[in-house]
C-alpha cells in the first residue's frame, strides 16, 4: 500500500513535519479484479467488495505525523507560533 506524503504542521510536535496518508492503488486493484474475473467470477465479485472497503477506509483516514504518529495535524502554520 502506498503512502501520500506532504509537509504539514504537527500540533503535538509544534513544528513542521512530514505527514503520511494511506492511498488506494486503484490500478492494481483493477488489474487484480480482471485476473480474478478470468479465473472465477464469484471471486472477482468478493474482491470488488474488498476493494471498495479499502478505498472507503483510506479516504476516511487523515494525515498522520511521522514523528509522533499524531493525527492532530494541520495544513497551515499557526498564526502565533
Ligand atoms: Zn508530531
């Protein structure tokens, strides 16, 4: 599973840190769905359900600080540091 990375401000560390977020590999899941469909269609059906579940759990997850693992993180630097 790949990670989306970006520099953000961590409210726990009180500094700019590298933050990570899980990303869904839609192309890999699509290819696997085709492979499963060629092997046995019911397997592909269950795999699509799994894919949707992974995509939903990743989209609801937020960026986390790589230093302290806190999700108390913001895109903007604080006004009064
Ligand atoms: Zn932190």
